[in-house]
């Protein structure tokens, strides 16, 4: 036997040192998340009460006079704008993902891949600017629709990428089997590959949804924000509407102490929402896949 | 076991079955008719000299003509034909100038060592390479005299005439047994329930699977055993009533019992279909096929009636391969 240079004791020591370094970096990764969650909850818990979920924000005077205020308009607004974004982003992102995965021989494919990656890395505020030019300018008003379009730009590249990897995880032989029985390519994708990749596709939608739900920047000059609930629900789509991340920002930079606490509370709601989405996505991924 | 007794009762096939079996048992070194007994590598190298390839290619045309003549005498019609078929992947030549006829209602076996281009050749026969971006195909593949690579021809219509069964069973994972079988009809808009039921039953019976699954047609295709899944794949290919069936090592992942069932099935299907089967199992080629094609390094080396090719190979390379010297 060739003897190692170091003794067994030394080698064991090294092993332990390496392991503790790994544990240390794991803690470093986890710490920020735990600190954020802990701090947000501690700061905002006092502002979370029934009023928070029933009333709208109103003017600063309302909070200072101790009248009930809440962020129901932001919560509803977030739901409306995010779902609008999802409705726009799913067909587009899904289409791009199918193109990336199923038509590798298509001449548009390489260009699509570059554009999609660029869009994914593009600063979110620029996506807001684009939506401003496309929707706000022609409509002449800030609107939930513009916010939805801006967030859709955030979601599309994420959905395209997750769709691609979900479809690629289905064995290529399934497609060949479909083609061999004389099915056209689109039919093979639609009826054999996509049903098999269903879980992966939905997981991708959820992750994109969670990512976009936390974005404030693209909403600043698209959905803009609103201290009140619109009189009619269509006002949420056609007029300026409040959303949680953008409201959190506005509350945080406001000069009122009462509003600061509400900002933290908005943070709790947003965190709870996003974490729920991520856990759901995670659980879906763990389910049996084909 | 049935298959074996059938073969042993056949005098010529018996002889050749023994020969193949002997080849596999590795104890042999049959007398080499070409006098080249310097081990497995040497004769191959000789045969691959430039002169040899040239004569090989010259004789290809003659051989084809002769075979066609012989076929006409026996009343066989040519169903498919390849003319100077070349397939490259990038700069790698996978199929090199192969011209051959495929006869109607015959089982044709494609044999040869791994990487010799058998599967590539087979997949070219129903345009399966369309999805492989770097596969470059030249030459012609004719089905009933019409080139399937004609730009005006839709690959989908070709694939409805030329079905395919793959090496691994490929049931559609989210579909029931029933839906798997009728997928080729249902997914192109055929909704007539009665017709679909009939087709499903007929195809499953043809694939010798009906009795085993008739009470659970609604359970998922993936719930079947490997051998059953492969017969399901065959039933799915039969349901669209193709004219030619391509099989790419259909029994390579199956146990002997399932293999025997599928071999019986191939012999049975021959009555209604023309079958081309890629196989690594030489004994299988002798059991099921009427004609055999031996390919080596992308070239067609020898093509003829199976019992002739196995009992009396004309080319040293064929002889070396079937006697187990390489491959």
C-alpha cells in the first residue's frame, strides 16, 4: 500500500475543517432570508389587523387621526394586475418555450433564444418604460392594464425558459412515436408532449408569477398607484391602480410613522404570498414525473 | 419455444440456425472460403482497400438488377426502393450510396455491427430524419415508385403509409391503453366511437395483446409490462393501417418469452404488410426474415434471400460477421 503523506488524523481534521466551511457558507446563504423574514414580521405585525384587510388607505390624515385604514385596494390591485400579466404572458411564453424546445431546426430558434435571454436579464424598470410607451402613452392614463403588460414582460422570458426545460425533460422518443403514427408536429406537441410535461409547465407559471408579483419598478409609471379603491372593478384595469410592492415603496418613503408600519405589513403580505407560491411550485416539482 | 420447433422442422433453416448458434458459442473458426484466416481484423482491412470498394459499388447495380429479375420470376413486386441513398451527420457519412429494392409482403432484415448505419438507413425510409438538423440526405427513397423526399410530398402522409416501431416501447405516458392504440386516428379528428372501438380491438388482436388487456383498456399504457408495452406500440402502429412497417430492434429490451411472441407476430403480419426489421440478433433474422441486408460502415455489402445469405455468403465480411468474428 502507498502511504499518504498526511496521517489519518490530519486528514480527518482537514475533512472536518472543509465541512465546517461548507456549513458556514450555507448559513451565510440562509441568513439574509431569515433576517428579512424576521425583521419584516417584527416591524409589521402591529399593523396587521382586520382593518388592514377591509379598508383602503385614503389620505395621510386618515391614519394620523387614528381612523381605520388598510391596504385592501393594494391587495386586490395586485391580484388584478398580476393575473392580467399572467393571462398575457402564458400564451406568449408558452409559445416561445415550445419553439425553443420542439423546433430546434427552425431558423428563428437561435434568434429567439438570444432575445429571450436578453429580455430575462434586462432591468425591470426598462420593461416598465416599454409598457409606458406602448400602453400608457396611447391611453393617456396610467392603468392596471399597463402594469399587467409591464409584468408580462417580466414573466415571459421566465415562462419561456421553464417551458423549454419542462418539455425537454420528456424523452425525445415520445415525439418520434407520435410522428411515426402520422401525426403532424403541432399535434404531437399538444397531445403527447405537453400533457406529459403538465406539472413542469404549471410550476414554471407559478415561479414566473411569484417573481413578477414582487416587482415594484415596472409598476411605478404603469399602474402608478392609487390610495383608493376604484368605484367600479373596471377602474382597476383602465385606470391607475395600487399594487403591494409599489405601495410598500410609497409607504416607506412617506414622512408618516403610521404609514411606515403599514409598509412593513404590506411586506408581510407580499412575502407570505410569494413564499406560498414558491412552496406550491416546489411541491408540484416533487410529484411524480413521467 | 414454438418458434424454435418451427424452425427445426425446416431443413435449411435448421442448418442455418445451428450455424448461427455455433457462431455465438465462440468455439468455432469455420473454414474461410476466401483463404483469409489471419484473424478477424486482417480480412476487413483487405476488403476496405480502395480497389475493393470500387468493385463492390460496380457490382451493386448488377446485383440489384439480378435481384429484381429473380423477384419478378417469383411474382414478387417491389414495394419500396432506395436509389443512391446517402446520409451524413455533419461530415460523418452514416449511409453510403445504398441502392436496394424492398419487396412487398416480405420481411426484410437489416443486419450489421453497431454503428454500421442500419438504424440511420431505416429511419430514412419514413423521413424520421426530418427533425435532425445536421442529418443531410441525398438520393431517393421510392414508395410505389414515388420519391418520398420530393418537396411536394408531406412527411405526415408518408408516415401514415410507413409505420414504425422503436427499440424501446414508447406508450404515450398520459394516455390509456385504448387511447394509445387509437391515437393515430383520434388525434387527427376521427370521432366515430364505434369505428375507434373496432380498430382498437382489431389492432390489439393483431398485436396479440387483446386477451391480456381487454378488461382494462382504460388503465394507463405505462401500467403494462415491457413486453406488453412493445406490443401496444405495435398495435398503435397497426391501427393506422400502414402498408410498410419499419421495426428498429423491436425486441432488444425484451425477455425471451415476449421476444418469441413478437417474432410470431412479425411472421403473422407479413401476410398483410411489408416489414423491414433492424436486428442485432442474427438468430432472429433467420427466424423471421425472407430477405436479409448486411451493412458495414454505411455500405450495403450483401443483400439476398436470408437462407442464402446465412448459408452461403458471397462476401468475406458477411461471412465474418455472421460467423461471429466481429460485430
